[in-house]
C-alpha cells in the first residue's frame, strides 16, 4: 500500500485523487486545498484540510498547484526526508525545498474538470533525484494504469515545449478553421472527422510520411487562391509560414 | 440501383470503388485508369479499361483524377447529358465540359492507399448545377453511409482552405514536435495520447473553449523559456506567430 497526500484542488489534483481513490494499492491520507469548498464534495471519503501544518508524513506527497506556488508550498510542508513530487511540466525539480526527497510526476495530457479521464491515455513522466525513490514512484504510475516514462530535466522541458505545438497550437489551427468556415456559413462540424483522422493517422505512420496537400505538392495555384481568400492578416501569415515550414521539411 | 463509371485510380477513386462495390444499391459499370496496372487487381470484379472512348453512359460518372486533368478528361467522355461529377475540393464545377450535367462529389477526408476507410467518417460535400440531380447524388452518398452536405462553390473553397489548416498544418506541428523531441532523445510516442485528446476534445467543446497553455495564460516566463529553447528559426517564428494568434483570439 502506498500512502499519499495531495496538495491542490485543480484539474490535475482532482483527477489524480479520483484515480488513486479507485486503486486498492493507494491510500490517500490527506487532501489539502487552500479553499475547502473545492474539495468538500470528498469530505466523506477522505481527510480534507486547508492548513498545511496539519499534514502528516506519507510515502509520497504530491504538489499539484500552479507553477508559481510550488516552491512556497513545498517549504511549508511540516515534515522532511519524505518523497515530495510536483506535477508541472516546466518547473525545476530544484524549486522543491531541499529538506525533501524530491521528484517530478508529470502527467502529459490535457485535463478538463468535467470529462472523465482514462489514465491509460495519460503517460506519466517521472524525474527523480535519488535512484532509491524510483520503484515507489514507478509503482504509483502503474497502479493507476498509466504508461511510465523516466526522463531527465532537459527531456521534460522538451516535452513541455513539444506539447505546446501539438496541443495549444493545433487547437488554435482548429479555431482558425472554425472562424474561416463561419465566414461562409459552413458547419465546422464537417471538419471534425478530418481532424480526428489527422491525429489518428500518426499512430501508425510518422508525421513526415503523413504529409499531403498544396504545400508539399508545391501547388502554387492553390496556395495563391488560399492566400487571396484569407482576409485576416494573422491567418495569412500562418498560412505562409506553415507552407514554408512544410516545404523546408520536405526539401523543396 | 445506381449505375456508375469511375475515372481514375488514385486513393479517392480506389476507396470509392470499394465502398460502391460493397453496396447492393450501386452497380459499377466500368472503371477507367490510364495505366491498367493500377486496377488490374479488380479485373475479375469489374470491367476495367484504359480507353475513355469505350465508356458507356451511366447514371453517374465520377472523375477522381488530379485537379489539372479534370477538364481534359471530362471533354473526352464519349457521351453527354448524363451526370458527371468530380471529387476535388478546389476545382470549379465549371471546369467540367458543359455537354454534361455537372456536379461535385467532394469527400472531405484524408485518404491513404493502405488503410481501410470507414465512410461514416467521410462527410461528402455535394455541389450541383441542376436541382433535379440532387436526389440521386444524395442517394449515392447515403448508400455508402457517409454524412451528406449540400454546399455551394464558396463554401467548398472555404472547406478546402480550412482543411489545409486542420490537416496539413496540424500535421506539420506534429512533425515539428517530432523534431523537437528527437533533439533530446525523447520518444515522440509520449505525445501521441495528447495529440488524440486534443482532436477528441473539440467533438464536445469549441476550439475557443478548449484553449489552454502559456499563450492564453500570458505566461511570459514560459514563453521566453520556450523561445530560447527553439533552435530552428522557422520553429521560433511559428511559436511566436501562433502565440500572438491565440492572444488575439482571446483578447489579450
């Protein structure tokens, strides 16, 4: 049995709470939230608190708060020499107070408050100071059914950056497509199967091999037509820059 | 029973052939390919030809050839006053020879030669000259199980443009993420669940509502860190431009 404390009540904290709670190999000792209202629904299941000084030592303490608050929160944990991890993609392990055995437990997925999460689709990237702490963190990942990856700081920074491209930036391309279709009263709906297929395709072939369209074909007529059709100057810039990027990638 | 001729042997033609062949409400009379080798696997099932002049009239003739060849091919069809449609997203209906009753049968999906296609995930956008031709084209769409959309020329041009954003450009962002992860020997694999979830999310909420990340949070520290980490100047430009676009969309 792994005992844990959870600090924070945002999306990541809440989904982790639910995943741990389902497992019979994890016991949640205490759940801290600055604002008790955020966790009061779980009051009957677990020991909730809004006072860090009441926390008692566990095998693993998980800090899932906003990046800026991690260092401060870690200082106020009233015990030391236990394993304390944060869940951020971009904060250094060394921002955790050095009185702890320190680690990172970074779930690489986009969480929303409402939707249920299937943790088998949430790779967890683990970074750790002391080799001796690897087995228990690895166990915590596997009992919730997540793929486990051991990474270093550079790799985590890289993943966080790459995630911005595939998540935030792709989503913005969907948004632009939404604006474009609305401009001629076309249902954005029509594009959704293509969006899914584009993501699905690279499960079996590389993005390099999957590329198609006017840019890679160097179809100047279509590219010109598209640029003329785009009224928003930022959309035009994005079209030109990504076309250039595709042509550079494919050596044309 | 709808009778069809198919002209062309690329991905779209081949997948349409298979879908029609499965339906007991469609009869494929002849399948034309310039190069008989491309269709010889189907010789036992259907009448294949590499000579346009041998084609005989059917209810619908489908021209699924490269954009540049559509006008020329439509001229050489040796009959007139039947329904002839092309499958292109960007070619005008009026490029079809006016001796035909003309239409467009545009499947909005990314086809690969190998993967099987589920046509319930292939919206078909239909554009048509004469109202009287609507019912038979609509029937052809529905017998293969595809969602049917009647659109006009402007709307088709818009969809084609929007498809470049969600398909070619998103795929290029995946490619960039692949390059970034390789630079620190991280497995690109780790990002795949996030890519799928990003596409999946907008089935239930709009891309506007789905946006997260450093750009929308106006998290200058992270943005600066990311820009410093990007070595490729085009990747840096893309990061800056899409960050600007997100901030503009969300009024910051």
